C-alpha cells in the first residue's frame, strides 16, 4: 500500500562526501506508516519537478530517518523545509526474515535497514569469491527465492552465467522523474512483458529471469 505524506525536515546530517556528491541522513516529522528498508520518493518546492530517491532507515511514532544520495546539482533537504514523501505503490516482494541480501559496501546504506526485518546482509569483499560464498550458503541446486542481489548489472550478468538455473530477486536501481509510473524513466525492460514495469510502482525488486540484463546495464543508475 502506498503512503503519501506532507512532512517537514527536522534535521540533516552529512554521512560522507566525495567531491560535490554527498550522502545525507535527514530526519522528517511523521511517516509512522513507513518501514525500514522501504524505498521512498520525495520532492520539495525548492527543487525541480523531478522526484528523488531515499531509503527509510528508522521509524518512530513521531519522526522518520531517511538516507539519500545528493548529486552536485541537487538542492539538499534543509531543516524546516516542507517535503512531500511517498512510497513505491505495490512492491512485488520485500526482503524480510530469512532473506539473504547481497550488496556492495558503497550501496550498504540503502540495504542495511532491511536487517530490522530479520534479513541477513552479505557484503561483497574484494579478493573473496562471492559466487563460492553463495554456493556454500545456498548450494548449486538450492532455493534462491529468498536471495536478493543489489549489485551492478554487469555483476548480475556474471551471476546468471555462473548460476544458469537460479532465479533470485535483483534490485533495479533506476533514476526516477515523476515517481508515479507515468514518465517511463524508471521502466525495467522485462522478457515477458514488452511494456516493462515502472520501478516506482512495483520495484525495486524483480525476479532476475524476468529482466533483460543487457538493457538494464544501460538504464541502471550506479550502485553508490
């Protein structure tokens, strides 16, 4: 169920910075219906009509903490600013208790809140064989339905080649514009649906075997 809320920014904290790109943690009033790890979209009157993407980090009765990446040309949310926040309309699936979510250290801030629901997180480490680690955990013929991969499309192609029968869920990391499925900027190309699906309506997780990974490679935002 989608939530939509007019809220206010209470505080902003810079998590890290690389040149003009910043990663922010900002606290907003309300949003008690949100859930940790949930993808949220937000916009404010000071900014262009393009919506922006955040992840719900923590939720309490009176306030919610969101984390988001801001590019050089983005106006960062400012304390006191009014903010419209809404969620994905009908996520196809969510990673909860018993799920194994695989990601990278640079994308961990978007994935770590899922631990609040009992998901286990596996971070790809340079020098270690990720595919062997998954074989050890899942097995060659294991059940992949509770495995979620938040990895760059090129790595997903490598995974598909290494595990040709596996069908885990993958994170479609798409930039968004309207946030309601009308503009097609975040549409994911699917093998079984020529029209594709809007990630802002049904994402961000899609079954790997449904997705055209080659097209996703050119459409995906970087996992940072």
